[in-house]
């Protein structure tokens, strides 16, 4: 992988919400396509960096980690399963693990790898179902009342436990937990 | 390596904390080991990952360094970081093997009295992870907690005031729980446990022993 990104190769640029990022990542996986990687990079790297900064990293560390996360995406593309997770979800898990390593200096225990057998190629119907579920989850999140959404964001991005959120917001722990539960119930309801 | 008879599962707040990456390392180790054995909880856990993915996808973007993409391509050209191959053993799933350095035979047990043995695993200091070996029929001394305790059964079974816990089952105890787990007859009971505060034993002698054994 030494060739520079070719700017002459036409990359499709519709509204980024409509891009099937799974297909783009599979292109990176199958053909090591630089232009496809650049498209993923332009969309996700600024979000990964924002995620790390929200979690308490300064801009320099966040930049470094975001580059690392995107490099990991390239190296581990063969492990991505489009029937199991959206690209955003997969990148989130890589970025989260990088954050634990960089900010908490702890290891991240991961469950045993699932083995699919050598010829596992996910079913198109499963891939489509995953895309639809992800889109509905995204839509349901935007429907949440702002306060519930904020608590969920804090739980994920603030690198804070529920107890720490309680200390920061001045709300009792029981209230935090029940509000988060309420938000999750709403999400589940939306996804039914 | 999944087990269909698991009766006691992870709670939503633990699954969410694991997905968010905010649990102490020792708790994450117990969660990851349970997920390796329990397809139900693994599916729920991946739903919480998906929630993280949706939140990430909706974030306002941060400005990248000017040469960010080129710098990333240089990282890629430098090659992937080396990774140790993971092993799963007859008894210990891969995440636990990563911490023990092998399967059951690799554990360096220390006696803690009455035939009970333990081995502390190295994690960050926010909580303690340890393996427990309880001879069949033996009881773990009566104790309560200042914080939370997760106990995952790997072999054998124990019973306490909350019921029976067999392989793959996880008991989640908080400060309110005062329990006396007793191993069933048959195999010795081997558990992976995490506590975020030292256990408080009720009788005097185990309490005196606590500083020495770190339980």
C-alpha cells in the first residue's frame, strides 16, 4: 500500500446518508481500493476524532488515535461482516477499544471470535436487514427527547460510568439509571 | 463453545457499560468471558455496540490535521501491528486465556483456607479479577460487599440464597447481598469473579487474612 490516492478516479458522491458504507468497505477488503478507502476516511475519520475529543483526548492525541483507528479498519477489513454490523458500529468498536488503551491505559477483553467457517459469505437478505435496522435505530435516536439522548451520549462518549454521570449532573443515580432505561425502552419500542 | 443451559444472564447496565467501554477492566473480563459462552447476551451486547455506532455516525465532525489521510496511509504502509494468536482451551474461553496465559493447568493458585484457592489476575486497579477454586461441597466464607461482585461459573456449580449457578451462569451481587455460596457435590467449582471493592467477611479470621490474600 504505497501508491498515493488517485484523485482522477471518479468516486460516487451522493448525500453521505445514502451511501452504502458496507459496500465501500467490502471494496477495500476485496480490491484494496485506495479511492474507496479515501471515501470512508473522509466520512468517518472526522467523527472518530470528535468521539475521542468528547471522551477527553486533546486534539493531538485524538488525531493520532483517529489515524490509528482508520489504519486498523484497512488492516482488519477481512474481519468485517456486513450482516452483523454497520460500518459505523464496527468503527465505533475499534475507536472505543483504542480509547480504552490510550486514555485509561487498560486492556480490552474481547469475547471469543465467532468462527463462521472458511467459506462464510453472508446472505444478501441478512445484509439488507442489518442496513434497515441500523437506519431505524438512527432515526429512533433522533426522535428521543433531548435529555434522554444526552444521557445516552454521556454514557457512551463521556467515558463515564453511571455513578460519575450522577455526580456530574447532580441527579441521583437511580434517576440516571431509570432515565437511561426509559430511553432504551423507547428505542426498543421504535424498533419493533 | 456456547452453552444452552445458562439461566443467569448479564444485566442491561453491564452490557451497556461494556459496549461503552466504561467498566473497570476486571468487570469487562467477566463480561467478555460470559459473552463467549452465551449467545443471548452476545446478541444483546452487539445491539449496544450498534447504539454506539449510531451515535458515532451522528456526531458533529472534528477538523482533521491537514495531512491526516496521507499520514494514515503511511501508517497502513508500515504494516499491521503484530497480534498474539488467541487460544481457547477445554475450560477457559479466549478472553480468560489471554489473562491466565493458558487453560486451567496454567493457573497459579494460592490457598486461602478451608480448601478454597484463588488466583488474582492482573487488571487495572479499579476492580479486582480472580479465579476461585472451591472444593465440591465446600462453602466460601460468608461475606457481603461494599461494591458490586460478578461471579461467573466455569466448572461445577454453587448454590446460595439467590439460587443455583452452573457453568456459564453469572451472579451479580451488590452491597445488599449477604451470601454464602456453597459448591455442589461432584466437580470442584471454578469461578471467575470481579469485585470493585474488597469483600467484607463476617467472621473475624477471614477479615484478618484479607490484607494478605487481597480478597
